C-alpha cells in the first residue's frame, strides 16, 4: 500500500483500528481514535474490562462513561478478548504493560504475547505502533523478527512498524492523550511516515523522529529526568532532616528563582508505572553493554529507600510520645501513587504499609478512590469512617495528599501526624503534633 492510498483510507475513515491493551494508555487512545471517526476494536484478555466497555461503561476515571457510551452506542467502539479480529485491522496500537520482575529485569512477556498474536494475523498494508515503554531496541530486535519469521512480508514495504511512547499522566485534564505531542519513530522512514499519517488523523501534534530507537530513548529520557530530580530532592530532604532545616521552605525559596531551577518535591517514594520503572529498563539494557547508569541506580536507591525513611519517622515520632511502633494504631492516609486518582501501581503506600505490618503495627488506611488493597500476602479494606479512624489512631501518616481531604479537621482531630507530602503546608509549622519527612 502506498502512502497516498493509506492517507486516502485514513481520510475517508475506512481504515479499521485495533488497540491491544485497554488500560490507562489503551482505553484513552481507543476513545480518541473512535471520536475521530474510526471504527475501533479494543482487545484485552480481561473479560471484566471487555464486558464493561461493551456496556458503554468506563472503568478509568480519566475516561468518563459519558464519553464512552455514545461511541459504543454508535458502533464505533467495541471490545473483545478474541485476537482473531486483528485479521481485519488496518492499524494496530499495542498498549500492554511492561513491569519489572522482582529481580529488576524487564518483563517483556506482555509485548511478546501481543506480538505473537499479531504475527498470526499480519497482512499487507497493516501499520503497527508499539506504545508500551521499554528499552531502546525492543521494537527492532524483539518485535520485528517475530512479525516476519512466519511470513514473506517486508517491513517498510508490505507492512509498517513504529514506536510511539505513551505520555499518559493519570488525573490530568490540561494535558491529555489528545493534545500531548506524540513522538513517533519508524523502523524505516516509510514506517514512520505511515504511522505519523495515521496518528495525525486523531491527535493534535505529531513529532516525527528518525528511528524506533530514538523514540524509545525519548521516553526513557523523560522519565529518567523526573526520577533523578525526585531522587535529588528526596536526598535533600534526608540531608535537611539531619541538619534540622525545613526542606519544604528551602524548596519554596529556591523556586522563586526565575531561571536555572525547576521545582521538584520530595515524598514517601515513587509510584506509577513510568517513573519508578522505565529508567531501570535503560539501566538493564546498558549493563549488557558493560556500562553502569550511575545516576539512575543512585536515584533508584534513594527513592526506594524513602518508604523506610517514612516508617522510621513514624517510629521515632511515636517513641517521642512514649509509644512503641509495635501494637500502635497507624492510619495511612492516601494509598494511590499520586493525588486524586485510583491508581495503585508501584505506590509507595504499599511499601509503607508492608513495612509497618512487618513491625507489628496495627495498620488501617483510607483512600476515597480505593476501597480495598491486596498486595504481597496482605489485604486491607478502607476504614468506613475517616474521622473516627483519625481520632482513634496513635499516628496518622499522610502518604497521598488527595485534595478532597479536610486537612484542618484532620489536624485538629489527630493525636500525631507524619506528613510526607507537605499536605498541611503552613499549618504544620510550630505544631508539636506534626512531623515532616
């Protein structure tokens, strides 16, 4: 298929789109394509997601049901667990998870499975874009051989393969899938042009780059930048704690400089799929080239140590009130990895709760968006009444600073607060029952 034929198919919306993986990245993307007039089929092995979507119901806060329902009703958006629908797809986006194993190695099993399923239905003219974050070289070294080993199709001529890093930030309304610039790099120049032509029909800004490796590395630079700078301010918090200086006051003062400084804030650790994980993909890849990514590994060491620092703060604060950590009642306030979302992926709250449980603490938690947590052998249900739990707790640990919380009321009712997010702001200063990280 020539580029002209492809563009004509896009322009008249006869190109059929498939999105593999209907999570925080895939569902918003599927909706954007459907709103642009394409017929979109989402593919996911989770029957609950498929059932909900086909009923016109969204399961992701960033994509409201009122946005999904009309598309489902119009027949432009549907979901299935059946990968055979790929045989009819002209354009396919792969948005599957790429977690880390407990050993710190990349788990590419979801990409491998999706690619194998796709290879069975690869046909001339198909455009394939991988969005799952991974190390540089994955698209060319892992996907391409799998897609070509059982067919005579030639990449860049018979089918087209590209990489476009997802840039989803759950909970944001200013920058969304629609208006966040989209980086796209192809295996060949023609692959990049075909993918850009497709995405350009639905997304506002396309940023073409020279190769899939460049696009893959772009995503890792973005998240490594955040990881390293968060590691820096987390270490600054540790140093200020030793020196008896208020790190939050230092940061606010430094942020008044109109040039040469970008504000980052410390916290109980890193969460979400991207920032805690993606840079470690790069670190892992470089080890195979006998290179140590020292900034990444140091930042990771500092950031992963922050939950233990918070637990130590809780323990020391309880000790100052003549209470042991073991047997004390600690209320963890906020479990999601960031404010005002229901996303638990890699949340530092999981580590804080796990460490407290290991030490014999009576742990409770509250999060308005997460009714129950099951993780690493333990399970907790959200306390039914927040303020009752606040008053009963020996210590309230603010781990996620959701905006819906009435912090003045919590401050008044609590016996002791460890504030890891500066949620109490000025009210915490000169207050004997508030401790910052």
